[in-house]
C-alpha cells in the first residue's frame, strides 16, 4: 500500500497536466482512464513515458484497494492484480 501511495503522489504533476488538457478541450473530462490517457498521448498533452508512469501508479493503486477474493473452500486466492483495460493499454506500449 505504501508503494501505491508513493506512486500516486509521484504522478500528481502529471495529473495536473492531464487536467490542463481537459481544460484546453484536448482530453475528455469523463471516461475510462485508459481512453483519456490515449487521447492525451495523441494530442501531445502527455508523453509516452508520462502515460506509462500514470498507468503504473494506477495499477499499484488498484491492487492496494482490492479486497482478497477467495474460492469457496478458502484454499485459493482469486484476487485479480489489475483492471483488464489498464493492463491491455500498458502491454500495448
């Protein structure tokens, strides 16, 4: 959880750049983070490196907030590590 906090704190300036892109009308105000990041990349609001940092921080945040999900017999942990849409975008780069 500490890594997630540090990562999210580390991308706060990048989130400000994303918000500036929203205010400039280059990035959608609402929608999936992956879609908004792709739009920001296309519009040169963020670089690929900056997008990658946000994706990594968001994946850590997602893992930190997950509640463990177990099989009915409590022998297997079924918790997923990251949202599928985010991982697909991260793997595409």
